[in-house]
C-alpha cells in the first residue's frame, strides 16, 4: 500500500484553497466548489487504506475507527459552531436565526446535507449568507464512515475480488443515480450520499488497487505526464466550471479523476509531486480541515456586514480564516487526537458535553425564533415598503412576505413581475410604466402560479412577466418550498388547459 504523506497534504491544500476563494467571491475561481469533490476522493482513499491495512494486521476495531474519526472531526467542528453562535445572534435577523439554529442542530448530528437539501440550493443567492452551509460535506463523509467499514468487514471473507465486486456495484449504482438526479432533482444530487458515494469510491478503488500490490514510485516520463494531467483536470474544473452546469453529474468526473491521478502518480520524483510536497502546500494541507470549517462562517458573517466584499475584505477574511485555522489546528485538533494526553473516557465525556450543549442551544434557538417569526413581522415589513417598489431578499420566508405585500400594497401596477432571484432587479428602469416585482429567491413555477393568483385578483394588471430558471420547468425537480403557502393554490386560478378555467387570467397569461 502507498500513502505519499506530504503529497496527500499538498493535495488537501489544492482542494481547500479553491473552495475558500470560491466562497469568498473570487470571480476567476467560479468552479472552486469542486475542491469538495477532491476531498471526497482523498477521504475514500485514506479511510479505505487504513481499514484494509488494519484488517490485514488483525487489529481493526470498529470502535477504535469511529473514535479516531470523532477525535479528528468533532472537537474543531463544535468549536467553530460554538464560535459562530454569538456572531449569529448579533448579525442575523430573527428569521435567519431560526434557520441558522436548525442548521446548528443538523451540523452537530451530521444530517446537514438533508437540512440544506430541503432548505434550498447550494448555488442560490442566499446560500452565501448561511454560516454552516459547508457542513453538508462533513455529513456526507460521516454517513459514509458509518456504513462503509461494515461493508468492508462483510466483504473481507470473500477476498480482494469480493471487495472489488461490491465496490464496483456500489460505485456504478451511485454514478447512475447521480446522472439521473443531476437533471431530475439537482439539489438531491448535490447534497445526498447515494449520489456522491461514487466519488468516495474512486479513492477506495485506488486503495484497493494498492493493497498488497507493489507500486512503482518512479515511472519516468509516463508518471510525470499523468501527474500533470491530474493537476490539469483539477485546475481546469476550478477555472472553467460555474454554477450554471448541472453538477455533480458527469462533470464531477473531471476533478475526481484528476485527484485520482494525483494520488497515484504525483510521487516525490515528479514535478507535480514536488509542488504538492512543498513546505507551503503541506502547511496549508495540515490546517485544511480547520480552514474548511472556518471559512464559510467568516465570509458569511462578513457579507452580513458588507453585502459586496471588496478585494481588501476578501484578503482580510482569508487572513482571518488561516489565523483561526492554525490556532484551532495547534490547540484543538492535535491535542484531541493524542490518546495519551486525552484518554478515551475523558474525550468521550468532553465531546459528549460539548455536543449536547450545542444541540440544546440550536433547538432552543429554533423554537424561540420560530415563535417570533409568526408574530406578523412579514406583514410589518411589507407595510413599510408600500409604494416603494422594493424587493426584500433574505433567509426569511419570502413567500409569506410577498403574500403580505400583495395584501397591503396600495399602488395599481400595470405589470406584475414574478420569478426567482434572477429577476428581482427587473423593475421600472427596465420595463417603464408601473411594475410591481414579486420575485422570490429560488422560486419555482408553483410559486409563480400561487402568487400570480393572489396578485391578479387584486391588481388586474395589463401584463404579467413570469421568469424562471430553465431547470424549474422540470416537474420532477423536487422543489417543495412552495408548501409554505400551500393553502393559496387554487385550481381555478389556472388558465384553460392547465388545470382549470380562469377567463380573466386567460387574457393576459404569459403575455
């Protein structure tokens, strides 16, 4: 088995830097989100290598494996969540505090991928304001860590061929499901383990190939070219991808196969291996886990202070991220991973107390701010904006806000504008006349139909503009957030041929 320690640390740096800069808003790195896919491959490789080598030596224990994972992941995670709570209290409004509190619970219990799948897409405008959005990938990995060792133990009795067959079936099924879901249910494809498992399996295949095999560390020009190809695939995805592509799907093959080539061929004898093993890259790689945890809260809270981050603010945020990362790596990560200085019993008591405390705070916040969110604040805000033609976007329930806006608005618009956040800036300057923009972040066609029914009944405009992202025309896209105003869907609002009669609406439908 091989594990190029310094090169792997350098590969971690290559994965985390694009993710940090992508969330910082560096435009040239619009595909920086693929760094998470590189992390998945690395995790699959390292975890499988550890399990196979310990199983071969007869020393593998599930309890010890899960304890090591807990020591690696939980202390810094609870530190970052705990540090984000007071910042959230001072910087977020009551609606945002409600969703944030729920994300605290979800992140602590490793189901935040499900939470953010239901809460909205990764690439939505409001997503960059969510301090714990990035914990979805930790949830995916932890869910993998729970069941994968069990599968390895089950397949071990059948030898290497049995494990290879099992892994092949899992990877093939996962990749096929990913291809389908990337079109039919893109948020599920992005956030959920069944559609991401094949990426971790790529790393597992590498570990399985290297297990009991003699792997040459110097392949000459051939190895050099393959290492360069791997680096090119990863960087190419970082520089050319954007939120416009259906990801992960087939596009995720580029960075994941690039990572696989780097693990296999970026050896100390290659130029790429030398770059990855450099002091700077290894240093960043060592603190990469802490850096990944800190970056999203730092930049999310900065955006709550200054919506558009200047280059100076980005540099300041990046500097803060790595300062915090070094401190948490040195004083939290390393001590908690040392079983001599922190024995199992003491560690379990400590981490249990921290986990319970964070979860209680999250549950309390979700209940407290949920109650506040139902005291009519949407109506109050809508009343304040009467006659101003303004659109309000935040993590609050914008559907309820727009519904209130329709109820209290006194102007008589000649045009209604409905759709997602992409159409929020369409107003008088674009259309002329007296338009009223009722756009909602992440809106689907269902939202447009419901809100159009409410608005048309009151305003009877001459023109209706309904804007939607192309993928929203897919009825199987699993956008269920419209249920927050489900009672306002009436079949008789729909034009003839779309579910019900509506003579008045037929005159202006999609004019």
